[in-house]
C-alpha cells in the first residue's frame, strides 16, 4: 500500500523518483547503511483500527526519500511511524493544523517593515487540540486528512499504541466539536460574516471601486482593483529587495574579509572574482525577491477586495443573502476537500464558492434534495447555470412523502 500525499509529511519525497539511497536511522548520531534503489515514497501497513463516525486508522511505517546530510552522501530513505486516517467531518472545523511540542526556532535576527496600511489577519479556527499530543509525537491535519507520526521505525508495542491512542483522542475531539454544530438547513439562511477587523478592511477596500453594474466574474473584479494597489506593491517589493541585497552583500563581504584575514581564502584576483560573482548572484536573487513580494502584496489586497465586490454584486442582483462561509462550512460535509470562500442563500438553498486543496475552483450547492459540487469558474453565468441545473434535477426527484408510498 501507499499512503496518499494529503499532509506535509506524506508529501515529502514527491517528484524525486526512484533513486539509489541509503537507509537513514534517526538518533543523536544519524547512521546510514549501503545504498540501494528505492522508490520516492513507500508505506508498509502494520494494522488498522476503528475511529469515530465510521472512520478507520492505518498504522504504518512510511518511508520517503530526501537529501542526506553532508555534501557528498546523496539520497537517504527516512522512515517514520504514522497513523493515517481520513476524517471528512474534520474539514468542517479545521483547514490546516500542525500540532506537537517542538523546539522553538532560533534566529540570528529579525527584520520588521513598518507599513502604514497592513493587511489584517483573517480569523482562523478556534479549536485547540495541542493538549492531546504527547511529547515526541506530531499531528498534521489538512482538510479532513489526519496524520499522527513520530520519527523512526517504531516496533515497541507501547509506543505504537500511544500513536494510535493519540489519533483516537484527536478524532474524538473533532467529532465532539462537529456534533456541537447545528446541521445546515437548506431553507434557513446562516448569519452574515461577523464584523471583524478583517471584514471591515475588506469592505472598505471593495468600496474603492464604484460598480455601475455587478462584475461578471471574480477575475475581472480582481483585475479592476490591481491598478489601485500596483504602486504600493511595487514600492514594497523594491524596498524589500534592496534590504535583502544590502544584508546579503554585507554578510558576504564580512565572510570574505574574515577568510582573507585568517588565510582561509585566497587573496588578490581570485577573491575579487568571487566577490563579483557573489554580488551578481545576490543581485539576481534580490530582483526575484522584489518581484515575488510585489506580486504577493498586490494579490493580498486585490483578491479579497475583488471577491467581495463580486459576491455582493451577485447577491444584490439575484436577491440573495450573503452568509458567513466559515459557519456554513461547519454545518455540512462537503464531498470536496477544501474550504468555502463565499456563501450565499436563496429560496433554492445555499451556494458556495469553494476552493479545493489544489487551489481549483468549485461551485457547491446545498439544497433540500442534497449536496452537489462541480468544478467551475466563479462567474455569474456559471453560478446561474448551476442553480438552473440543480433546480431542474430537484424538480425531477420524488418528494419524501411519495418515495415512502
């Protein structure tokens, strides 16, 4: 068997392919045996056990390829002991989470850029599960996929039982949280999004463009806001790129100076040539960093503003109510792993703009006849077509009373 790559640990090694690799052993001193050809990912099932709500946990030794420490060692096969389970209900209350008692990351220094108009932090999930995770165990949750793991090929029965019990505890806590949520009713609208700092910032940004007619789709709405933030984004990227260049150049110069003074580096023309090459590489990296940060800054503003403009315009033109997408998602099981980014309600039920784990767009409808999901563009035409097709399908279905006759 091979566990699906649905969490960060289980995605390690993807794309490496089959390689000659050493078998790595975790410990205070990592050791390696003779190399042999190994697949990029491999799983050896040990046993299965039941979890709440009909789910099933799989205890396995999971191995992935990765770079071995050192400059010339090559590839190594790293093994972890994991419990994997698919908990569709978990996607209601948790998107992505990583739990465990880790050593804090130590940094030589930090750099903070003071910004006049920072982007507020969007509200996240408030379910805490960290107290359920023992020392030495990590837990990853990603849109309904659960992975509980520890380093190495564990064979001790007590240690393996601890892994299984941790998975059971996490699954039970998630199920208890799901049971506290009311079920989604097709005929009843959910409350609008709360007036958080994030929400007020989004509404203020969306109001910067006056729409005489509602935008036809999300992409065209986002494009309308891009010019408003382009200069700010470019300035942010240039400043960040310059700071990156200065810091990297100073560190490189200091390293060269120490090398020449201690005679670890050759002087004269060789050092000058290396310095010129290093500055050229740093400059290229700085330009790339500036472009990436500029694009990220532009998208961080234009995308939520454009999405808000489209949702509000479509809702107003169709007589729909705007709902809190997080609350709607908490009340039903969606057949697609991912998250709701917008939710609307009308006489025919709920319609959600949904983004899956790969970033693809879906239109999800929750009606009295059931839940329907289909990939599609986030446009007025696509949503209208989805509503018409689902209404026709629902009309053809027998009612509950006639089905029992």
